[in-house]
C-alpha cells in the first residue's frame, strides 16, 4: 500500500514537472490531454465525470461538506415562529445535524472516488507522453475497449462490487466513526434539536473511572472480559466437541455412520432463532425444565456470583446449536487425511493418543485455523444467542448501573444495540463501542491469522 501511494505521488509529480502542456492542462480539465491528442471518447468520459462532480458539489454536496469542515453541524433549529402579520404560528424548517453529517460523509466518499478518476486521467496522460517520446502511436478507443474486454475484463467485473463496498460498508463505517466525536444522544436528537462536535469527550467518558464501581470504564472492562470469555468458550467447546464426535463417527467399526451424520444435518436445518427461542422457554423460571425437575431455578435470570448460572447456560445452549456445524466440517476433513500418515505412525509403534496429537490434531488445526479465527471474531459479535436467550440480562445495578445501560450477560455488540434502542439512546457512546469492536476484531484477526501454520507452513501438508 505504501509503495503504491509513493508511486502515485511520483506519477503526479513527474506529470506536473515534466509533462506536456496537454498533460498539465488535464490537471484542471480532466480528459483534455486525451481529447487534444485524438482520444476523443476517452477524453469526453473524463470530462463528463468531472462535470458531474462539479455539479454535484455546487448544487448538493458542497454545502454539506462546508458544514462538516466549518466546525458545526447546523445552526438553525426547527420549530414554530409566530407570524405577527398573519397572527399564526408558522413551521420553520431548520438544519438537521444527522443529514448534514450523513450527506457530508457521502460527499467525502464521492470526492475520493472522483480523485481516483482524476488520477487515472493524469496517469493516462503521463503514459501518453512516454509513448509519444518513444515514437509509438497512442491507443484508440476501440483498442482500449478490446483490451478491457479481453485482457482486463476483471476491471468492469470488480467495479460494481467495489462501488457497493464503498457506499454500503466504507461510508457507514466512516459515518459511525464521526458520530463518536459528536454529542448525538437523546438530548440532541434531530430534527427538533442539533448535535455538534465534542472531540474526544465520548472516549473520555467511556474510559473514565468516575462513578465508583459503575463508571463507564469499569462497566466496559466487565463487558469486555465477558465478551472474551464467551467468545473463547463458544468457539473452542464447539470445535473440540465437534471434533471428538466426528472422530467417533469416523472410527472404523462404527455402524450407521450415514444415519448419525444425517441426524446432525437435521439439527442444522432447524433455524437457529427457533432453537434459541425454544430453549429460552424451556429454561424460563416457569419453563418446562423446572416443571420436570420440580424446582424453581432461575436458569437465565439468577444474579448471584455475577450471573454465573445464566452465563454457563448460554455457553451450554450454544454448544447444542453449534456442535453440528463443526462436526460436519471435521468429518469432511478427516476423510481427506492421507492414510499413509496413519500407516507410517502405526509402523513406528505410535498408539491412538500419539497419533491424534501428532497427526490428526495438527492436520485439523492447519486446515481449520482460518475457520477458528472467523468463529472467534464472529462470537465476539454474536448477537443472536445472547439477545434471544437473556436479552443481555439479568439486570444488575450493583455492577452495571450508573446510567451505562449495560446488563449482566451483555456482549459489546448487544450493549451497543441497547444504547441505540433504549428510551434514552446514546448514539455517540454506541459509536465508540463500535470502534472498539472493530479495532479488536481487526487486530485479533490479522495478528492471529499471520501467526497460524496455515500461513507460516503453507506447504506442510501438501
């Protein structure tokens, strides 16, 4: 990435310093150089893109971008103003901070996309200068299209998903990050009210230890610790239990192997949310399990020992719904482990335990390391299991109060959701949590993946 950026800057500098006059004019009028040299169609495409961008900035995006960099997100409030002449109240449409920030973000993204088009225009002119200096002819529009369809067809295929990625992933991500630097909450809710920039105030609030045992920082650490504990057990209990069951079914002498695998496939066929809602009813204080046992155990709402029982039950229910997926995956991998490995180990006198730890487990970990990373990060953001079983509860005001709106079994992602849907929403604090989740997930994924044998020893089992 750094090398490409350096090459791009070098191209722009070289084109500006040593380029022809057509290339230098193209810095201001995109496509001028191509059009002046006979590449009319290509030049008109660049000019059309620049015209659209200028019109967009003049009639729509410019004012929102101005607000974004002026230090305020609106100054006029919406409301009613008394008209003395007509003796009535008139509705006055004021600024909407949310739309200003949203459209300002969209304009930033559009500007970045136009910069890419503008750079392609400069790079094309710079290459034309080099071609002419070497005495070669410039390519025609027909030749460019033929090359695009035959040699570089991946470009038109990748443009639609790239644009979709930018507008539906990158832009919302930028918008969320910007929200974290505002005071957007229930007290500053558009359109009746405005919100504004507050710098790092939300980050200071999130990591502040004021408020005793229920300050945002302590509650955040508790939720973060439970998030990691949950992700660890939810990932590795499913993985190793699924592996053990797959080994049992795969073992020679086991009859009806197809039947056992079919039963687990049927378990997967039931929608996850149906299973979770059913388990929630079974484990309810007045549910089926207590009726069968004749007890009144609060399986999902017991607050004792930091809600230990609800947390254990969540992990156990997740095993029930998660093991079948791992079992089927491990079954397929076990069938593809070369038999030569096992035969050589048996000749050397290795027992079943030694074979498992020296051959089966290393092979499985090598193949499934990316899957484990994906599952771990997915469990950090596993909204369904927590929300459908406990809703993040039970409520524990002793350890999770202080206006933080967190509850005992909340993960970071369910806490974020609660902050945005509560009667007193705190979108700014939720955005900070969203940034934290993104950083944790990205860092863990990159570091862990690059340290796995799947990357370091890519050819170990080939």
